C-alpha cells in the first residue's frame, strides 16, 4: 500500500487555497495542477508499505498525535522547488512553527523504530499546488518569479488531527483516501 502522513485542510480551506492560486493556473504553464480536493501538507511520505506494517504505522501516528496539542498552521507565500525559474513543484508555503516541527520530528523518530528511513533534507512545509511537466522548454516559466512576489495570500488553519493517507496512482493522477485520522491531544 502506498502511504503518506498528512495534515488535511477542510473543504472551505481547500477552496480558498485553490482560488488564491487561480492566477497561476490561468497562465499557460507546463504544469499538472492539483484539484482542490487533493490539497494537503505532507508530513512524511512512506512509499509502499507492506500490509503487515500498516498497524504499526497507525499506532505511531496515534501516539504522536495524542502527545501533540492542537495548533494554528499559518499559510502564506507562493514558491517553487528547486527554483522558481526551473520549478518541479509549485507550492503555497506553511510556516514551520515549533509545534509543526516537533510533530514532524516525533513522527520521524517513531517511524524510524519500525525501519522507515528518517528524512535527511531540511523540513520546508508546503502545500503542493502543481508539478511541472517534462515538456516545459527554456523560458516556459519566465515572469513567474515576479508574479508570485505580487500574490498575497495568508490564512490560518486550526490543526486538530493527523491523517494516515493512501495514494493510488491512476492515469488521471494520484487519488488520495484517509486510512485513519488521529486526533491531537484534547481534540
């Protein structure tokens, strides 16, 4: 089973983010845009997980969630990885608050005890909006840096749970479903 751990937005928040990114989608960019229903923040991508390990992953997510208080997640600022001039991923930024960083680190530690490798790259929380297609030639993203600098979107999301998600690949893109949702402490 292809799994990842995520913080999901509710339908209203997803629509707001999707609407805020409309000026990017309106450009003729070689990008496969995610629809509003698939917008989320990935905390950890697990990849293909044998069914025998799924229960262990669920227990780690539940334990970490139970030790994490609900918090506000601040959204704002558009950007791209690795660079805005030659992007592979276009995103909306998420503030790396101390609670969010601790949640991420606690998941990494808990899952490493079950054979999942710890992430070695720096944590740059974001909501993926789209992925660049291979067919984008030189100059395809000209002016994107100026456009995202002018776009101003800020929002605050109350986080009350952590979700273990399943991803199924299809011709139309990945389809996501929540396997389990673990409530944060006191939620």
